């Protein structure tokens, strides 16, 4: 079962996304398999920080709405690095199914060494 690392703060603009992406890349360079998930449904920009915004086909919002499978949301960062990102989208936060997010994280924990 993969380790789960949560980077959180009540304040915006303090570097949560940057730290998550950097930590994910560092762990992957050490040989771990890593999935970094953007759970910021208001100011989602992990895809921009990682320079993968043009690779996003499906995001976490699509998965939560049942439009795709979880595997389809994974975006490979660099070949051979074993680092994947799941982008987020602007979603009505009143209708987010927390149980489905927990289920997704548990599924990913079966595949990756680290979920950030």
C-alpha cells in the first residue's frame, strides 16, 4: 500500500502546489512511483506548474462525475520517471463526493508508492 502525503494550508498562495510537484519529482527521481493529485477545486493549477496543461484530456472532476475511469485521468510527467499527475477542474464544491475521492486515493495506493 502506497504512502499518502497531504500538503494543506488554509491560506492560498503559500506554495502547496509547487511543493507537491517538487516533492513528487524528487521521490520519482529516487526511484519511487508517484502520483500527485490536484485537489484544489477553486484555484487548480498543478497542470500549469508541471507544464502538462496541453496533455490533460480528463481531470479529477470528470472522474467524479462518472465521465471517465480513474486511469484515464493519469498524465505521465516524463517517460521513464514513473511520475504521474491528476489535474483538477473547477467543480461545484457543494456536490463533491468525498467517498469517491477516498476510493480513488485507495485505488491509486495499490499502484503507486506515494500519493501526494
